[in-house]
C-alpha cells in the first residue's frame, strides 16, 4: 500500500539501533566528514565492491534535513495522490475515517528523521545531532546506498512501480535489506562476526524493534499497514539478502539488481524467487465507473500483494489471516469515489489453488462481516471478485463487469 522506499530515510534509527539519546553537543562537521571517509572504506571492504568515486557529503542539522525530506516527498506525490492513498487505506479497513496520510507522514518524519543518502542528488546528508555511538553504523547503512547507486542506479528502485505498490515494496527490500546487512557487519566487525552469524536473526530484530518503538509516539500510533510497510524492507529484506548471499556470496546479491523480485510474496518466501520462481499473476481491471452509476470516477488503482492481505486479514484469530494470504498469486484493486468521501472498492485476486481461493474468500468475508461492511464476494475457481460499499442494486452489475479483468502471467 505505502511507498516505504520514500520514507526509508526516516526509519534508519528503527533498525536495531534506535532509542539512544543525542549527545549534549553535536560533533564538528569536519570530524563527521572524516568519520564518513573511514566508514566509506570499510563499506567497500565489507561489501567486496569498490566505490566508483568518493561520495559527496554534507553535514546538516535536523531542521534542514527534515525540510529537504518533506520537499522531496511533496515533489513525488501530489495532494490528490496522498488523498487517494488515504481513501484506499480507509476502504480496506486499515484505518478509520477521518485519516489524512500527508500530515501523518510529516509527523513521522519529524520524529524519526536521520541522515540519509539521496540518489537524485548523489549526496550523503550527515545528521549533526546524532550521538557518536550511532553515527558510524548509520553512515555504513547510508554509504551502502551510495555504493548501490554508483553500481546499480537506485533511482528506479525508489520510484514507485506505477500502480503496483507491492512491486515497489519488493524493490525497496533489496535496497534496505542490503543496507542493513552491511550496517550489521560493520557493527559486528570488531568481534569477527557477520549478520549471517547472528542466531534467530528475525526474532532478534522483531524484539529490538518492539522495544524501540515505545520511544516514538507517532510511530507507535501508526496503523498496522504503515508499520508493516515501513519495517518490511528492513526485516524481510535482510532475510532475503541473507538467502541470496548463502547461495552465492555478495555477487548473488549484486545479481538481484538485474533481476529484481516482483512481489512481497517473493521476499517473504525466498524459495519462490531463488528456486522455482513464482512470478505474480498480473491482473488488469476494467473501468467499472459506468456500472457503478452516474457520478462515479476512479481515484486509485493498485496491487495489495501478500503483505497487504496479511494486514487486511490480521484481525482473524490464531494467525488465520497470515495463512489465508499465503496462497496469493496476484491481485488488483480500484477505488471509486462520488461526492468526495463516498467510495466503493472493487478487487480481483488470483490464488495458487481453488482451496487457497476458498480460504481467502472465507477469511475476507469474515473480516468484512465483523466490520459491518456492505459487500459481495464471488469465487470462480482460483479467482475471487469482491465489491465493498458499492451502492445497493449495483453489486451484480459491477461484479459482472469485473469478470472481464485481464489475467496474465
């Protein structure tokens, strides 16, 4: 749902190193630049990949970095795009009305902002307020992004895949997973360990992130879809990078940039990428505005993906939502609006088997019933069509229109 790559810069402190308070006085700029040069050499050694050229650096205070980050965010997303994403989050039941994503992002940035590398400018911005304990590990993370950019060009990974936030999330997982891997290797270097040597890595990260999140009011109040979308590229990206490195060292990680994963499913289940590759089924929805009736227009269309369905179904007991989402093979949804605020959600999803489709249908119906939502769901083999909050009397017409959705591998 959300473009986590756009605000990855705001979450560097939540990747196992957050919760430390700033020093009383910021380090001098020239000392920070010298530290960055030392870390730059270490990153190249750890990653077994030389920098093409030395990275440009600039030392900035909190307000300057915050203003720059917000400006970049606003250049990437218009107010209408933010509003459409907000309405889609409401329609899926991720948040309650009223909810406005743009000011929430602004608050999150203000709370979490740290130094970061900007591939559009080719500059690493060093945060002058961070404590010395954190500076070098965070430098290692961000300078890894600079190294990635010099060799693989990060810009395509930071731009959204049009109409497919799930694919964007998968791309971000490569970038942030590798950044976190090198950062951990840098931190563990003095004891001769790497991130691959850490036992129960996923559980350790989960525990650390839960502990750290209590220190951050805005993050702690974030909807589950926001938290999951923000943390996914780090935690599951790191595990995916580990799976790649186990199969062929750092060269196997480099190869990911030429053949990027296409879905959160492939990141969650690395064997679906590295072994028998399970490419997502592409779903193209017809425009159902006419079937909805006069005055309706489409304001958003996207892909929810396995991670999104996990969150949509997470209210079910005993982990049933995670299991129901596991059979995901592809989907698309669209959000329509009439009279600003009256919305209708339509969705077509494809599942690995008829049993998987039946499990999802049952789970989604249960979630919608619990929420008191008006809905109709129809299953045809491995495909599930659903409409939510469609005007009464129009459901069958819209469902018939959705039968013409184009399905392709």
